[in-house]
């Protein structure tokens, strides 16, 4: 059945202020003036980063999130529009817009000073009131687990509704990876889950990627499950008992900022799924997207178009849209 949207992304949308270079291995200390490159402001969070990647690859993307009634909220909505993301379901609240100070060192590693702001009010009732939007979407992506605490207790209810409406369901984690009990309750209702290695370790207690995948299967996941391994690529399983290794793609330039690489990886992987790629080709496409991302500051400026990303990945461009 044809739908108006390929994906609705519900969750974290942040305005990132990037400060670099910062030596992350020692304290800055008090009463100091230190010089940086010009500060840069980028939209961040899963709504912005994964949404930008999927829009860049020709997907029809809608945002479902909360921002403040402030200048940062104005700027964030404007940037989402510029990225080709539908903002009709972005609501304004009295709380401040979610913001992060992103401190980046000379090797591209980063730390975050984060204010959750209006996103602290994002709950199941907000999402459920947009049932019509879900009925128009092929896929619902929700994230980040661990940063949407008001939504997490009722996530199974939300996922069940999305499935009844014909949406594929995807979760994304961040930080601690979220409460393992929440993950266990949700995975039987999820069509794709692809956390980072560190998130997966904290959720499962396992460190070996294959054992992690087995743990997620034990939690009841029947869909696609994977583990992002950063510069070492990824592992992915499209069905119980099947595991494939995704080799990394060499970045097409110097690594300057790893912010958003996992989100861009996910956006490319989901694009591949929606366009009919198998898991290995979608994984290669995702690895190429992440490799491009890290060569620019912020999560969007390193994105190439779909044909160039496929060339980097060594895969054939997928069909326009299934």
C-alpha cells in the first residue's frame, strides 16, 4: 500500500553548538580564556541527523517532536525544513528547546553538555495524538532510548499501535542504552534495532557482538538486529541464527568529528531496507554514510547523495522506492 511518508521520526531534536578543538583528556580549569575555531550551530539528535540522511537519499521524512517557544526553537525548525524534513508535527512548548554544547577534540572525539528542555515532556499521549500521521507512514523510528524517559513506560503500547496501522517499527538508543527491561519489553514489537556496541553491552551484559545478537533474540526480537562497532564496522542479523559482518568503509578524508555518525549509519541502513536492499548491502551503504559523516563537523555536512554513497560502499544503487 502506497503511503505519503516513508518514515516518521519521533524523539530527540536538539540544537548543537559545536566548540572545537578542546582537549578532552584534561580539565579546562577556572578563570581561563582559550581560543577555539569559530563556533558552529547544527541541528542534532535523531530527528535531525537520521532524518537528514534519509531525506538526502530521497526518502519522505516527517519529524514528530517538541521544541521551545524560543529563538533556538525557531532556528531548529527552520533548519529541519531546510533539510527537507516535514515539520507539521513539531509542537512548541513553554520549556526551552533542547540544546547541547558539543566539545570536540583534535581527533574528532566529543563530549556533550546537554539540556533536555521541552523533550522532557515527550510522552506516549503526544505520540498517540498523531495516529493519522502514523497511518500515512511506512515506518516509525523512535529514539533515543535513555533520553525519552516519559515515553519509555508506554513504548510497547505505541509500538503496538504503529504495527496495527501498518508501520514498520524501529528503536534507537543513546548514552546508557536505556533500561534493559524497557528494551526487553519492546524488542518483540520492533522490526529493526541497531544500537552501538557500548549501548548493547549495557543492555545485555555481553561484549562479544555475536553473543549480543543472541541475547536480543532471547529478548524476543524477530526482526533485523545489529550492533554498530564504530571504526570496526558492524554485525547484523536479518533472522534468528543468521549473522553477517559489515566491514568498515574508509572515510574519504580526515576524521574531524564523529558526532552523528551512528545516526547517519542508521538513516542509510533504513533507506536500504525501505528500498529493498538485503541486510549486507544496506549495511555497506550505512558504513559508507558513517564514513562520510565523520569528515565534516556536525552530522549533516558530510552526507553525500545516494549514488555517491553507493559508489563508496561498492553496492548497486537501489530502486527508487518500493
